[in-house]
């Protein structure tokens, strides 16, 4: 079990409203090894965001188990979950990623401060990471002074600076043009591979899947298909095979 | 960490927060000014009585402790001095006269107070000498009279008093100046009891005495810890008198409680409005920041950090606003004409400032609670 950073066993989430029962995620078992970057794809309502929210400890599962580094967090209370999140998980969101009144470097340092590991050497590491992400001139810029792509790169730096075991990204390229989106995911992928973290990205954009190690397609809350070699996935663009990955009606 | 985030947010949005601090400053000015006005009006009303070197005042019965209505025979004062437990007693008689300043200027209304030198009721001079019984045409004036008419020790002042149906002018030599001793909204002039009875306005100019009818008797107790016993002793020994402490006496002055009640109501409402304004502002702030708070929680910020950040922000902005407001109030008060009674005492200013600083967090409690309850998933629309 420990050879996986992230391991879920029969993970389910069910919503009940009066007589209506919705199985948002149904018995999903998923393993992510160190240095492995996975894309969760599927149409809206397929359960991928619910899955991500459970992996981020933001949402409690109805049944099943989640282990990160072999540590279960089924029985953690809210306070313990918050601590677990800030120490073990790095998160990039679709929007509202950055604190608007903090500069790029301050946003990255925020994770160091939250984890009480801020020091001069750590601050230098944060700066180096931003430099590596090509943000030399934006280090002291506020989010409002940066483009969406630059903001996403700052968010990536923030999600990695505190050495999390798991890095999660919810549609990180949704508001970016194709060129910027590819650039952001490429950097993300490189950093996950280099630092041997487990990375999971939820995306609608199948063109971004060429940078991941595995694509998991979810349909109706379950894993429908796993593509282990997605490097040439954009070759499928425009074909029915490509459409099948994101459109369940065609399956 | 909370202070760090608060300062960063305030600094990066300094124009917005500065403007809101100005709103708090205006509320502070209003509250401090009302408090100063209340203190000033109260002081003008009670300053003389409050500074009496006595613990009790003896009044005629059934006059509701009104110094104007109370009438006491001089013999009662003599009798009071012999009561066991009384260290000293002094007669006090009140009246009003005008002081002629210059030929072409309006005379100044003053309280004309008759006392017995060196007895309770006779104020101590801070310049010149204390009041004496002789010669008769001398007066001790209080600082506010001196300031108002520009008189100094050794100067002659002229009082105008109605005798019968005619206005008469009398010259008095200022032998001493006491500290502020205003009474019933007027500056004061103190003379011996016999001089007072001779020069006070009266229907019969020839009717005066060295032992006139008094208004009240100021009583200094030997043991100030058991005043109720002394009160009973006085009322048992002297007929038709009531005894009360100094505070009750000045609070019983006509209009005093109504005036202070009105000002306290204004102050209370201003505090309430301040609480609502500050509460409303920070609630809107929190509503605007819901996604940001959700994101902070999602990356692991604990609830107490979110709450502490919100509280420290309220405290910083309130503190800044109150400091500006306090300075502005003092600057404004310094420009006011001297006849506007705005006084600031350390205690009243301190209490007002502390209350103003407390209403910020009190008003912001709802917004803090709101921040506390933000669900990251909902706030991030996941």
C-alpha cells in the first residue's frame, strides 16, 4: 500500500434529498505513485470534482477510504483536516486562486507562513520557484497586475512550495488560451515528476492530457476508462475516439 | 499571521480603509464632543458644589434639595456647628448679579454667593488671599469670572444689583482668585455673608443683616465613613431640614438630570449607530471576500486564523479612526468660543475611547461569524 502516495478504496459519495438519491462518486479505487501525474476527465456531473474535493479533505466521503502516504483521514475532524490540507496537499483552483492583496512572492510564501516554516532560505526557495516559472518581473506584482496565465503559475508555485505529498488541480487551465494552458500544465507536470509528488488534475481540455502519465475518465461517478499512455492523445483530436473521452453519450 | 494578513490587506487597500477610518473618526468626534458637552454642562452646573470642602448639605424640608428654594434660618447653621460628629459647617447663600465690564458692553451675569470665610463653602484662593470678613467691600472671584471680565487680584469690579426697583452699582475689590467655581451656568463671585445680604438683589434695600437667611449649610464630617448616622443626627436635632450628599444635591438641580439624560441618550444612539455602521461595513467586506476566504480555508488556513484576521482588521481600522477622531475633537474644541461648555476629563475621554474601540469588534461579530462559517466548496463554487 505504501508504494502509493495516494490510494483510495471503494470511495463513494452519495447525496440524498427527500426521495432522491444521487451517487456522485461510486466505489472508486484509485492509486497514484510518487512522481505520477493523473488527469481526471469526463463530462460535467461525472463526479470528477467531487472526487477531487474528497481527496482534498474538503468533502467527507459516504463510504470507502482514502490514504495519503498510508495515513487514513476518514476519522479526522475539521481542524485535523485543515492541518492535513496545509501540510500534505497542494491545491490549484480554477479561479480565485490568489489572495488579491498579496504580491506573487507573498502569495507563495503564504503556504510557508501557514505551515510556520517561513525562513530566509525558504523565502529564497519561493523566489527561485517563481523565477523558474518565468515570473521574474512579476515577483512583486499584485494579482490584479498579472495575466491569468501568470496568476496560475503563481498558484502552481504556491501549491508546491511547502513540499506537499499530493498536488491537486481543479481545471487549472480553464481560463487560459491554449498556448498559456499548455505552458502551465507542462510546468506543473515537470515539477510533479521532479519532486516525486502525486499529482491529480481535473480537466475538460483533453489537449492537456498529453502532459500527464495517465488519464482516468469518469462517467456517472465511476471510472469508465483508463488510458495509460496518453502522450499522443492530441493525435486523436477531431476523431470520434477523442470525443468518446469527454462525451459519454457517444460511448 | 493574522496581523500580517490584516496589515497587508489594509495597506494594499489603504484608500478604502482610510475613508472608512474617517467614518469612524466622525463617529468618534460626535461621541467625544457629546461627552465633552455633557461634562461641560455638568461642570457649569455643579463645579462649585462638587468642589466644596464638605460631604453633606443641609436643606429646608420639602424643597427637593433645590438650593434656590431652600431657606434656612441663620440659627440653624449655628446649631449645626455644635452637633457631635461635625468637624465644621459653613452657611451658603445664593443669588445672581451682573458685573459691569465696560460702559458700552453688556454686563456679565454671575452667581453671587455669600459664604463665611474659612468655613466650608468658602473656596480657597489660588492667587491673592482667601476671603476675609473685613473689610466688607472685598470679593473672591473664580477663575472663569476673572477670564470673562479680565480682572486680576487688586482690581476693582462693579456689580449691578436691583434694590427695590432701581439698579444700583457697587464696587468690590478682588482680593483673590479661586479655581473654577462655576455655579448654575454662571461664573461666581464670593463675598462674606453680610456683604452678600447687603448687595444681593432684594425688594427692600434697607433690609439686610449680618446673619441673613441662608439657602444651605455645607457640613464637613469628622468621620466621612459614617455619613448616614450624621444625616440622622442633623435631622433629629434641627427641625424642618433635610440632609443629602453633594452628588444628590447637584443632581437635584432643576434640569440637571434631564440635560444629562438627553446627552447620554444622544451618546448611546451614536454608539449604536457606530456599531451598526462598523458592523455593516465589515459584513459587506466579508461578503465580497467569500471566495477568497473559501480559498484560504481550502489551502488549510484554520478557522481561528480567518477570525483573528477579521478581528485584527476591525481593531486596526477602529483604532486608527478613533485616534484621528480624538485628535480632531481636541482641535475642534480648541477653536470653540469660551462660552461653549465643552470640557474633557481624562476619565470621560478614556471611557469614551475604550467604548468606541469595543463597538468595532462588537459590530463586526456578525461578519466574523460569517467568515467562520464559510464553506470552502461553496465559496469556490466547486
